[in-house]
C-alpha cells in the first residue's frame, strides 16, 4: 500500500500564511528603523561634543539610509492595505506602523539638525556644565525613543502609557539648558550665535522625546483601539501651539529651526 500523499493546504490558508509573514517582516523593518534612529543619537552627540567635523558629516550622510528604509516601509504598508483590505485590529496595526515610520524618521532628522547646529558651534568653548546637560539630554532622548520602540515591538500598553511621564525628565533638562545658556550669555561667557545654536540643539533633543511619546500613544491605539487624549498629545513638529514663534526682540529661534530642518 503506497504512502498517502500529504493533503495540500487550501489556497486561503496559504494566503493567510503569506500575509502573516509579510506583516512580521514589516514589523521587523520598523524595529530596525527604530534601532537605526536610536543609534544616531549617541553617534551625533559624541561627534558634536568632540567637535569632529568629519564624524558630524558621516551622521548627516547616514540619514539617507534611514530615509530610504522609511520610504520602503511606507510603500509596503500601502501595498498591504490595497491588496489585503485588512479589517479591525490588522488595519489599526498598519495605520499605526505608517504613523510610527514618520515619527521615527523625523527623530533621525532632528539628529541631523543637531549635527548641522554643531558645525555652527565649531570653535566655541562650552562649559563642563553645558556639556554635561547636552550629554544628559541625549541619554534621555535615546532612552525614550528606545522604550517607545520596545513598547511597539511587545504591544506593551503600560510602557507606552508611561512614556509621557518618563518624558518629564527630558523636559526638565531642556529647561535647565535654556537657563544655563541665558546665564552664560549674560555673563559674557557665551556669544549670542553659539547661545542660539545651543538652544536649538536642546530643543531638538526635547522634540525627540515628544516623538517617542507620540509613538506610545499610537501603540495604545494599535492594541486597544483607544486614542489617548492627554495634555501632551499631538506634540509634534507641525503642532501650532508647540511651534509658536517667540515674542519680543532677539532672534526667532523657531524660524531658524524650520529653515535648518529643510536643508
């Protein structure tokens, strides 16, 4: 008696297996994108603090790879939505991934801005206190972005929800940095030009934290279908309240920020 031939999988089952594999690859791609963005934070910060213009340029040039992967992942999301017409939780996951790609890519762009401002700082003497604050802000920004990617990878709602509170430390460091910059400028220890660049750099780090919080909110939506409505919601580069130009005299830091991000 001959051995029975294995029963072939029905076409629908094969289709679902291929779909789940595609979603798994997409998720891994987002995690990889997040890891790449996280790596730019200590890399760019070390280059800035050392004043190494060659390394600074490498960080700027390296952003092209992140941009390419972001575009590729977005195209894959659109393709899956068009071909599979996912519903409910699957659609929420794809919508979340599209949002996360933008948040992560913009975080990497902010480190490019840090490096561009670093070139304008070249030759300026930074006090040990200011250097310490910059290093601390970079560490906190990296931690927040890494935790947000962990929350996505694990579907960890408690961690995603906690990111807003964890971000308070980075916000406080930003305030400390601005205070230190003003004091150094008033005491004639720091010229106006470097002072403005340092204020921009501090803001870039602070905004990376905001992007991490936004990622956390999207993770909560992905898992529960509920969009958080906190005071910190929608803190992003395009938020009108957060991007309001400063009043009074002096340089318009926000307009310089916008110009720099478009270089």
